[in-house]
């Protein structure tokens, strides 16, 4: 996703409004496995959105590859004001 999705200028503009934290778990170390387990992920790519209060925004996880257009929809859903 870094190469094709996150390099898209529209995606970059949307992500500029957020605090980003990226974890590389490709080494598959015991610490990587523990982190994946903690968040209920099986491996990359997995994106979890958190609100200002620190809790996960329900229903907004991105699991697996998304192209820029699809990710923009996911990003809009995750950053939409709560109703």
C-alpha cells in the first residue's frame, strides 16, 4: 500500500489530518506476533483507526490491500464526524 496507495496525493492529503503510527511486523518476531495478537490481526497490511479518546473506531479497520480510491472511502468513513 505504501507504493501505490499512500503515494497518491489525495490519500496523502487525507492522512495529513491524522497522527500516523506505522509498525513493521514483517520480521515476524515474538514481539511482532504479540502485537498482531493484541490487535487481532493476522499480518500486514492492517490499518486500525483510533479516535481522540484512544479507542478504536468501530467498523473502520482496513484489512488487506486497498487501492487509493477504495482507501479514500475507508478514510472518509473513519474520519466522518460521529452522529
